[in-house]
C-alpha cells in the first residue's frame, strides 16, 4: 500500500506532507467514518489518536484543510489509477473467485445523486427545473452532480468500485444534458480498457434494455442480465405474449417463510437486430400467519436459459440490488457521508474525495466481511458498535508497537463469510 500511494503524482512544488500521507489521510477520514473534514480534525486532536494512527499505518495524519488544498490541484486520474491498482491486485489474488458465476465476476451498473446546489456550482452542473404548482408559485431550479458506477458485487455483501464515470455537462451551453445512458458508453469503454481480460456479467436496472447496451456488451464479450420493465420495448413484449414459454417451478423454505417460484423463459427472441433470452419469475412468499407477498422479476439476457441454470440466472439478476444497498446506501447513510461537500468550491476536489471514499469502503469491506470480525457480531453486537469501540480505543487506548509488529509479520489467511 505504501508503494502504491507513493506512485501518486504530487501536483505541489514544495510539499509540507509527502503525497502518500495526504492521500492516506483522506482515505482514513472515510475508513474511520468521521463524516466530515472538521470531525476528522477533531479525531486527530483527541487523546492518543495521532500517536496510535502512526503506530498502525506509519503515516503522519495531516490536517484535513491541507488535504483539501492538495485535492483541488491533484489530477482526478491519479486516484482512479490507485483504486484500479488495488482492485486488480485483489482479483489477481483470487479473493472473489468463489463468487464467480460460470467463471465470470458479477458487475452491477447504476447511477446515484451526490451533491445539490441552489446556484450553479460549476460549468459541469446538471440542471433540473421543477414547475410552479399550488405550493410553489415560481419554478424551482436545482443544480446537481451525479455519478455512474460499475461495482463488483458478490452474494456475501461485497460492493467494490471498479470504474467511475461522472455524469456532467460540457459547459453552460449544450443541446441536451448528459445522462446515465450517455455516461454508460464512456464507462464501458473505460471498463474494457482497465480490465481487458476480466470475464464479467453485467447486471443493470430497467433503464438499460436498449440496443446500445446490448451491442456494447456483445462487442466486449460480456454476459448481461438486465431488468425488463412492463412498459419498455412494447414490440418485444408482443412477441413474448404470442410465444409459448418453457416453464419450471421451484419450492423451498427461507426460515419460517415458504416460497413458491414459477419460472417462464423463452430463448432466441429477436428485436431490432439483437437476439435476447427472456426470463420471468413470479414468486409467492407465505409466512407462519399465512400472510402472502407476491413478487415479479423479468429479465433479458444473452445467456442461454435452461432448466438447469434458470435459478442461478434469476439469482444473479437480483444481485443488482447489491450496488444500491451494500454500495450507495452504505456510503450515504452509514458513516461515510458521501453526499457531504468535502470540498465545496472545487469540483475536482469533490471528485478526489469521492475516490478516496471508494478506496476506504473497499478496505472496510475486506475487514467487516471477514470471519475474524463477524465472529464478534453475536449477541446483537453490530458493525457500527465494533467500529465505535475501535475508534474509542484509538482515542484512549495505547497500541503496543511490538505486539502489532509481531502480528503483522505473522502470515495469516483471511476467510470471508459466504
């Protein structure tokens, strides 16, 4: 990690702190889930935090205002390269191999909103106008920044950023705003360049069943499983309703809930020059009180559907939710506070802090999903409580450097929950 941090190109001529300490300081702000630069500065001034921080990481902890000034000048590509290097190392070490589907890693695609402003923040801002109504006498204009992510997701809870594409306008004059679908074209190109030989299966929501998405995936030899909404591709739906699908039923119990799954599938459906396979799952869940819940899932995929793989395909299709729950929700609502304006006046600085959050979230997932940590989660002890206890020890405890060195020099194999 020290070597990779040292390879970040420093934009300063006379640095007060080396660039590796600056970048790791920002990453640690998210690792410790401080929620703001000011709160991280408070951490640094509390008890033994700085002393223990140095013992753990062999880095001095810079003031977060100093970090902000550097991030306003640091090239955005530098932290993208750092993130990519770390993820590639994990993939090469086969950390995620046990969660491959048919030899392929599952990558979810989705966008999320980050920052909003009442006034234009920069010339890259997206713009939305809310028309006047009974409650609002005038039109309301909101300026905002969104981002599109490709995240590696696994069944046990990993949601790791592989590639980031910002959804942004080019200047204040434009015919049409940038959008998620345009950004996907750019993201797919970067994803292929950064991971040219990585075997992946893309999962995406109902915004993506279109020829552009299908052609990009087929050209890059990526599998895909994409949600098909009822009101999308109406001509294709007509063909589906006219066809006679194959069927399969599956019954199982999930705790005290009885589940009945009814599958329908059709292979080789042609639409607008693209051949897809269609799958629909209707699921009925009945609990002990005989309360019934019904669910419906519909997908298009370029994977041939058979009675043998239909359960797995539907399971992989539903894993696109991981990017929202284990990805965006964790970063917004569980300590990382990713929507906070860590560098309010600089869009470049905002992007750099965002990348540090992705790297920190990667580190934390490697810890939180390990069996070493989950062993402590008995008797209603949560990850939040474990993290609070750890930070409290950083404040008021004292790390024994000899003990830490002995532990670090002892080779340990980390196992993850399945």
